[in-house]
C-alpha cells in the first residue's frame, strides 16, 4: 500500500509548518541567536504540527548546512532525521507501557556525548501519560541537563504536566489551524499529487477537520481513492454524511419564516438522500452560530471561512431573527443532536426541535424547560395575530370564560393559584379543580398517549399551552402551533385522546383543540368534536403524510378536499 499522504507530506522545514508562525518564528530567532532553550513543552490539539516541529528543531540543531538556513534539509544529518535513522534523536512515546523504563534509560544515557551530531535530542510525545515515578526521573534530568542535551515534550493535555516539570520548560501552544490555511495546504498537496479537486470540496474537507491538519490530509487521501474524476463537494458531503450548505441555509430560512412544513419537508428529503441528521444538525448549529455572530458584532470578518453567498444568507436571517430566538434555536438544536441516534423514527428529535423553536416549548409539567417561551421564533410575529384571534375575543367578551394562564410553563404548577388573583390572568375555568388536577397528572397523560397512540401524538400534545375543562368538554389551546393542533384534532386521534383524558378527569368529555394562548370552552358544551380545519384549505400535515410518508387517507371527505 502506498504511504499515507499525511506521512508523505510531513512538514520538513519551518516554512512547511502551516499556521504556527508564532512558534516557528520564535524558534528560528532562538536558533539564530544561539539561545535555544534546554527544554520545550509543545502543547496543542493533535495533528497540528507538534511532532513535526520537534523533529524540525532537532534537524536545525544538528544541521551541517549553512548557518541561517538550518535546517537545510539536504545535509546528511537532516536527511537522516527525515528518514528516521538518526541515533542522536531519541523519540519516546509516553503513551506506551514501557515509558518508565525509557525514562530510566534516558537518565542513564543522557550523559554520554552524541554519536553523530552536536546535540542529543529527546522528544517525549504524549508526555502527560508518564507515571509519577517517570516524571520524577525526568525532572532530575531537566534540573541538571548535560550541555549537549535538548528536550522537547509534546502533549495534548498540558494541564496534566506537574508544575515542577512545566516550570523547567519553555512552552509553545500550537493552535487549531484556520480553515482557509488548511484548504490552501490541501490545494498544494493535491497539485503536487496531481489530484483534481473543486475548491469548495477542499474547503469542506478543511472545515470538517476542525483545525487538525492530519485529519484534513487523511480525508483528502480517502477522497483520492474514489476514482479518477475531480473531487467534488458532493463526494465530500457524501463521505462525511454532511449536507450541502444550501440545504442548511434553506432549513434556517424555514425557521426564520416560521414555515414548519418546509422545514419538515427538508428533513424528510435529507433522510431519503441518506444524509446523517446528526451531521446536518451540527451544520445547522454552526450556521446559526454564524447568524448569531452577525447579530452580535454586525461584522462578517469572523466568517471568513464561509462563502460570500452563505454570509449573505446569514445576514438576511440575522435581520429576521432576534438574538434570543437565535440563541434558543442553537440551544434547542444542540439538545437534539444527542437524541438523533437512529431508532424507529430517527428524525423525530430534529422535527420536534424545529416545531418547538417555531411554536414555543411544550408545556412544562414535570419536564425541564429549555428556555422561556419568549425566546421562540413565533412570539414576535404571533402576538398581533393572537390579540385579534377569535378565541381571545371570546374570552375578553365573556368574564366567565374558563381558562387558566400557562404563559409561564416553568411555574405553571406551583403558581397556578396565585396567577388567578393576578389582574391580567384570565378568569378561572369552569372546573378549576379539574384543571389543576389534570395539570398535575400531565406527564402521565403524555405517557399514556405515547403508549396508545405514539410518539408523534405525544409530541404534539406537549405543545399544549392551556387547558379549560367544563362539565362534559375539555378544550386544549396549542398557541400558534397549528401543526400540533391539527394532529390532535384529527377525528380518530381526538376520540382516543378524549378517552384517555376522560380517565384522568373521571367523566366522559369531548375534546376541542384550539389555536391561541387561552383555551375556551365551546358555547355548546358537550357537542361533538369539531373539525377545526373546515375552512383552512388543505391540511399541511395530511399533505405531508400522504405525499411523503405514503400514508393513506381513510376519511373520504378529506381525500376529496385534497383532490379538489
Ligand atoms: N501545522 C501543520 N502544517 C502542515 N502539516 C501539518 C501540520 N500539522 C500537522 N500536519 C500534518 O499532520 C501530520 C501529523 O502531524 P504531527 O506533527 O504529528 O501532529 P501532532 O504531533 O501535533 O499530533 C504531519 O505529518 C503533517 O502531514
Ligand atoms: Mg505528535
Ligand atoms: Zn541540514
């Protein structure tokens, strides 16, 4: 098998170390001035150039080329180090078991003069893995180093190095390498290797490497084995399970426009296309982070690894969303990433996050709350509508209307009674006791619904904002979450849900699903469940279920409405 690209393209001179100029320039100056320290500590993430730089320093110290050009990379010593056969360069991997013996041996032999060059150089990789006794042995050596010995300790976890050892070293922090610099280096390697690749493909690889050059080169290596054609961004996305940035932006657009059906459609399409929803959600979060940066700084300078088109889209979204909305979306999607682990309906956590971000978090009875409802996308747009909505007019007109405010879900339980004495709180429900009791059992209601109907119905019911209970009817308000309301008010679902609710309330009830913040009982209490979608035109959820999930419509009236 051919040598791995990342080994083949190990940096051999200071110039070839990308993105760590603060280290390489300081080392060059020290070499020029003859002030090379006895011991260095190289810290930083893996694959950022610590080992490479340590070897380059070892070369420079022993190089026989012209002063000022060291390492020359052509003299016998430089070549020997590049080829890994220089006796005076001793590399110890502290992660392997025999490292204590290695350190003892080091101590025993460090006094001997170098055999070929002028310096004996010890590189101790993953030095934080040394045992206490090994550290102690090392410390003795560092305290009285022979003049011809130099030490380079490398670690990804500098905080694990004892202070006594730390203080004997000059420390350099290797940083994650910026996307643009990784992409440029990949371009260089691709050209040298005669590999064709789209710019966008290299940028996608670079971004996925998160600052680690080794990972980026390895991924490029993997991509070259895909065939003779140019590496495309589509190929890279496929390998990474990631998604074209247009889809990510379109999804955030749907969010900003409160267009739940469009968002759900996108999720569905991605799933069909075999994309990893976990990866997609991560990309959405990264995109929203860009939107957030724009909102907070108004400056696109921090987004220089993004294409101008993407930045333009982010700007439009930054105008449409408020900062708290963006923040809540980042947080809520963040929560859903961990939940996207396959299962029966792998997309559900993402769908739920979308619905909750747009329509407000589900009522918090017995459940932790992610964020206050005012952070939801719908809030700003929804308020004027809510004020005019028929349900609100009804409750304003009728002093005896029967609702209980649930605007603050996180204190719904404990302050339910207190809120009623509040001037602004809507009037008490007809059966106030039943409401309080039902709220107290809401998590059990949800569990029962999940068991008998399924996860989607449970999820929809979690969007419930308000309950009103009368003699023989229960009204549930779903805020402006039409999606949830429609799902529960589907005739069959409504009957099953009302049967469950009846068990909790202790009497036969019919169910009324409403939009708006406050649930109000229908004038004719006890009439049959109303199909609230009569004049709404096509039902988006139904459309979605039929066209995308292959559902069959059993209710003919609805089927006709769809056909017309
Ligand atoms: N800063 C960098 N510039 C160029 N290539 C790098 C850089 N960092 C890492 N690499 C690539 O990754 C490989 C591993 O790097 P290495 O120096 O062993 O990283 P570390 O010791 O920090 O884990 C190198 O062979 C090289 O191909
Ligand atoms: Mg290393
Ligand atoms: Zn040399």
